[in-house]
């Protein structure tokens, strides 16, 4: 919600590179976001500490492969969370002003409807974890036992409470502090160190790779989206607008009228044309009768069919020319 307050105050600007220097202009939002970020980092005493660290201890206390993987992944995520949380604060509320003059001239704090929930959540982020920890955490806490039953063999609370080495209990907090210090070191006053890291070609290439989402979008575009677009183009041009329209409704609506006009043109009321029709019909009948006698080794039906087709094709080819000659 604090991020939404910043976006609302800066005319819907969501790019961190277009913010900066907002702490004096948005002190209330800055305080709320700082409290939320510190709680998200799970610093001791804040609400996030009593959830994240305890869950990691319970995962490690299972002494299983799954629990070990979850613990180390969560510990690494704790350092990364602290890093980007402090980076968010530094880029948004400190450093140089990177937005437009118009946006900074019109910057304003959150209205009451947005500010009241921020106050409520900020108070809970500070006090709720410490005040409610005896209900939820540690030995003897069975607050959720009635709604979340657990098999006795799966209970790792005793191991996490008494048998787990102190190093595993404190390592998430150490990673959190290291991540926060790394962000302060890189994005401190003026972000000079973070900017200087891009002086070398290797650093610029690495920055471009990370800033480009690990080239994931480029890979998806090249391997999936572009082939699908090409397939859609082929389907549209060749199948839909080509084959289907030519053979389908468009083709029929074009071919049938043309064929009708061609056949209608044979009726010319010219005697010579009618004589040609009679001759073609006589030749067809003659071939049907004589062909089996002339070619006894070939099936009569095949010869008759071929002869008839040839005569029809020849007649269809001659009739238009005869018709045109008679008209001229």
C-alpha cells in the first residue's frame, strides 16, 4: 500500500528510475514504507521476524532433504529481500530527483482513505508479532491445534527449539544484514559505486543481461511467439484466404456463374452450331459402340469413358470458337 501511495503521489509513475528524493516531500509515506520494508526484512522485534525465522528453524529441524533445501533457499531469499528492500528505499526516497518537474510540483501525500490503512498496517508491523508471539511460536503454543492437527511424527518444534545449533538460528538474520549493507554500499549517496560498476564492458553486458530479464522474453519471442505468428500468417494467407476461399464459398460463387455464362453462350440460335452438337453426339454414340470391337483387349467401359471424355473436352473447346465465329 505504501508503494501505491507513491505511485498515486507521482502521477502513476511506477519506474524507480524516474523517482528519487521523495523523503522530504512524502514523509508519512516514507515512514510507512520504511516500517514495512524493515518488517519484510524480518529484523528482530518486528512482525516479520516472528514468522520467517521461526519457519526456517522448523524446516531445518526436520533433518530431511526437503527441510534442508527450504532452509537454505529461504536464507538466501532473506538476503535478497533485504537487498531489494533497502534498494527500493534508496531509489525512491533518497538520491537525485529523476522525474519530471510537473510530477514533482504536483506531488502530495496519500488521502485519508489510503493513509488510514497505512497507519494501521504500520502499527501491526511493529507490535503484532511481539504481542502475539506467545500464542503462535515456541513450546506450549497450541493456539491452532484445534484447526491444524499435526501427526506427532511430523512435529519438529522440540528439535528446532533445543537441538538446532545457534548458527542455523542466526544465519537468516546475518544474511539479512549482509543484504541490507550491500544495498547501502551500492546505492548510497549518489549511487556512485553502483554507477561505476558499469564502466567495464563485462559489467555492462552483465547489467544488460539482468536488466533484460535474463533474456527470457527474447527467448520466448524467438522460440515461441515468432513461430506462432508465422504459422498464423500462413494459415490466414494460404489456408483461410487462399485455399478455403478459393475452393469454398468464394470459389463456388465465382466458378458457378462463369460456368453458367459459358454454357449459356453455346445457345447461339445458329444452325451450324447445332449441327456441330449433333455431330459430336453421333461420334460419341459411335465410339461407344465401335470401340469395344476395335480394341477387344481393353475393357469396353474404360475405352468408352475415355472416348467420351475426350469428345466432351474437344467439344467444349470448339464450341466457344464456333460461337464467336458465328457472332462475328
